[in-house]
């Protein structure tokens, strides 16, 4: 048989491509539930990390069980700080990254948004942040004390920042450790919570040191934090004043 | 055709893809900071090279010569995506750590090189052995590199502390240039040991 003819080549290539597509579609469909469960457990463990919980992270089930045990309630807020929806905490429902990305666009475009806040039984509340780093998205969670404006802890992650430089927002415990004990300040004109290049000014409670060698990532994270904290202003301010 | 034992041993020793052919250097610099990641990467490459070689060998008599590279590419891409999907489902944290490098196995010259040079001209069984052995030759080297980098760079092995608490981790070891230096040393040692590899 002539395997070099035009028709043979076209038909052969088409068959191979369709066969490969079928295999991949099948694999993707079968593995999707497992992958989604992994992603969800990872997001939950990041929320728990931000809130400074000590928990067993060895399996997805352990993470979910711990979350369900400790979460009080979670809801969606709009710009005015009004509740526009609730998350089912018994099912450990959370707002995933793709949704955060969509809401980030809404916040920046001045459109209506619905952003999540998680309340734990010990009173700590956790809010997500999302923005652009140097190479891709950065996101994270900031945990606030039950009363006042004190920060309990924070956890950040990124899609593709440089390991050892921008990647430190996730990998360096000393960086995220700075956030605990700091506070958010809505009255400060410069920033609500700033990541300051060259070091946070002495005695300033709402600033932390940027990562040297990772200026763009630090800036991106700083913007993400401030844009999102401002989006929660309607709700958080109200909390602070009470 | 050389016998199977030769087919299996050659890529690991005299024809090692990293130390002799100097292929797959990029990923061997990138994924060798920790042993665990390197082991998963090694396993992934072994599976991809082995199975892709097998599939291409099975198809070798039917593949139109003019589009053979494209067909090879489609087969390799399929295997890489499958491996990535399986890792995402069953070893999520490791997949995140290896990030783009699993996807980049497709650009690893070892895979396409072995299909083009071996699988298209040999029967399925030897092709599987050849692909498998080349993956193994690659894997062994990156595991050796990762062993030294994790030990000296973090004082740990598989995440467990093995060096005394007083050891100050060496940051240079964590950075990619050190992997290149180490790789150079391994190539040097390999050549010094095997006189046949030395050019006149």
C-alpha cells in the first residue's frame, strides 16, 4: 500500500488526531472530579493556613472535615457590605479561583460584585485577595481578628512567579509571618495594608516589608491586597466602628 | 538488531541521554531542587518515553513518511497530557511543584529523539525497552543531582532532616547554576571512568 499518497496522509492524520482526542477527552472526564476535589481541598487548606489553624493536611477528607468542624458561616458581600448570598458550609462550599478572577474583574471595572467572607467559630474572619503578579495571577487569604482591625495571619499563592524570588510570597514563611499582628487601616490615604519596598516604616502597623529582588511581584500583591480590602470596606468598616 | 540487554543497558551507561548525549538539560536543572519532585519527574519521563516509543513502533509501518514528525508529536503530546492529568488527580501537590515542567516533557529531545532514531525502525518490544531505558538513564542522573541539591541546599532528603541542626543550608545549591556545575562533574566522572567516551 502506498503510504505516501496525499489522500492516505490526510485520512491517516485525521484518524490519529481523532483517536488521541477521544483518549484525552475520556481521561479528562474521568479524572475531573478527583482534580476538582484536590483543588478545593487546597483552597480550603490555604484559608485555614491564613487563619493560623493547626490541622492535619495529610488527606483531602481530613482538611474538609476540619474545615466543616470549625467554620461558622460564610457569605457573599456586595460593595455596600450587604449580604447577597450564602455559602453552604455543611457542604464546605467555597468560592474558587476562577470565580475570584471574575469578581476581580468586576471590582476593577466598577461593576457589581459578590465577594466571599468566611467566619470561623473562634471569631476569625477570612477574606480572599486576587490580582496580577509578574508572570501570572497571585492570590491569597487574609485573616482578621473578631474585633478591631488586627490581622491574624495571611497566606499567599501564585501561578508562575519565579521560584526563590517572587515565589517567596508562598514559600517563605518569614514573608507571610510579617502579617500576623499588623492591622488594616482604612483611614490611611496611602494604603490600607501596604507592602513597602525598602522596608516598612518604623512603627507603622499597616505595612510590611516587600521581598527584595521581587519588586514586581510585591507590587502586584500589594495592589491585589489593597483593591480587595477596599472592596470589603463597606462591610469591614462597619465592623470596625461597632 | 542488537540484543535486548544491550538495548536496555546502553542508554543507562554508554549512551546516557544526559551525560553522553547531553539532552534534557533544561528540565534536569529545573526539577532537581527536591528528591521527591525529581523522582516523580523521572517516573513521568520513563512512562512517556516508553509508551510513546511503543505506540510509534506499532504504527511505524503505517505512518506516512512526510508527516511522521507530526504523528510522533501527537502521540508524545497525548502521553504527556495523560501523565499530567493523572498527577493532577492523584498527586496534586507534586504536580503543582513540578508545574510547567511536566508539560515540557514534550519538548525533551530524548523522547522525540528515541522515537525518530529507534522506534520507527524497530519492533515494538525492543522499542518499549529502549524508550523505557532512556527514561531510566535520564531519571537516574536527575535523581543523583537532586540528592546532592536537596542534601546540601536544604539539609533534608525527601523532606526529612538528615543533617545536624547546626548545618547552614547553602543557597547556591538551590539555584540552577549549581545543578549545571554538578552535572558537569557527573559528566567528567563518567568520562574519566569510561575511556571509550573520551575523544582524541
